């Protein structure tokens, strides 16, 4: 079950698997009814997927909890608390195959692949040995794994390594560029846009947060060229944001326009006529913006949750 110890006044358990070298902290509140019952398989899979997507250092500072058992979100200067139920899993068979391959890569690398522990089963979304065999067969059928002579163990194939490289490269460029005025008035909006982009499984890019030693315009162009889409919020009209959106349109990128309802309805701050005719997210509050932006991204750009 794992050793118990105290983290910022909360009793947690520590889990470790011999092949999964990273550590996992779970709040006692995650356990059903009493402290001797196990987590549901789905929650364990979510936690394991999140662990495998992080570096060893990041994971050692992570404590998982569930809002179902904790009315107040826990906080700590020493640990990052992650709500298990907010972790997204693959949505279809192809995404599950990609995720399973990346998890196999993170656990075994170039070593022989042979699953012996329950945590390893769950890393490829299997509940028992039969489901492990089925997933391994799928990975072999896709050409990502090669069976060894014993017919049981396997290794990542040449095609598998190529696909891993493609997935990692794609993940690097799965970003949403935020075009907006930078001022105290927009700080909350920027943070809200970030949450909406992350909820859809992408990484937000805010140019003022990017470290560089170059002129700003070439950097803007570089990150817009790399991004999957651009989000422009015109609640506070800004010519620079319009300019950045124009660059994205010229490059054939998807551009999502947002505007707070009171600003949209104001004659002083209403978006420019050409923009106002375009479908946009007219939002009421931060919660509304997060939900609607994530849905718009998923509908017009697509989604790929960060499970690896």
C-alpha cells in the first residue's frame, strides 16, 4: 500500500514500482471509505499517466488528491497538488496506442519489455494480463513493437522509435499563441486564456514570458509560425494583437477571437467592424471563458491530451 508520512499537515502514502523509478504521493483522502481500500483503476491509470509525463524531479514534488474527498483545494509551497479527476485520458483507440507506446518508452527505454507488476499493466491501460497481451498485440500490429524469440517479451521497433520521435516533435509544437494587450487590466484574462488552452491539451505561449535576446518582432513571428493556433482577446483593443492575428491568418493558422461581453457591447471598446463580423467567443466571466475556449479549440483545432 505504500509508506505513510506527513506532507504539509496532510497524511499521504508513497508509492514506487521497480521499473517506474518516479515517486507518487497520494493523499489519504483519495481512498474510499477507509484507508485500506485501493483507488479505482481509472484513478490509478490517471495518476500513472501524469507521473510518466513528468520528470523525476517534478513528480517527487507532486501530491495527488481528489475534490470528491477534499472540499478545499490543498496548497503547499513545497508540493504541487494535482486533482486526479482533472487528468485527461486518451479519447480513442489511436490516442491510446500512442499513449501506451510513450509510456512503454518512458518505463523501459531500449530495454526488453516485459510487464510483471500491476502498475506496469496500467501504464498501457490494461487491468490484467489478458488486457496486457491484447495491447501488446496492437502495438506489434501497428509495427511499434517487435516480439522477441520467446514470443512473450518485446522491444521497441525501428518504426516505434520513429513514431516516438514524431510524437515528441509534435508535442513540442502543440502550442496556442496568445495575442492580447499586456497591462494590469488584462493579467486575469491572460491567466484565464492559459487555462482554457491547457484544458484543451495545448501549451499556451505568451510572448512577454519568453526569454530571448533578440528583437521582439522576429520572436513573435517565430512562435506564431510554430504554434497550432492563435487566440486573440480584444477586450482591451490593441493594435499589436490585431497585427499578430494577421500574421497567423497569413500563415493559414486557426485564429480564435475572444471578447468580454461588456466590452463587445460598448461603443468605445467594441472590436473593429471587420473582426466583429467574425464568429468569436463573447464571454461573461473567467469560468465561462475557460470552458468555451477549450470547447472552441477542440472543435476547430482538435485536441490531444498531454498523457505523455
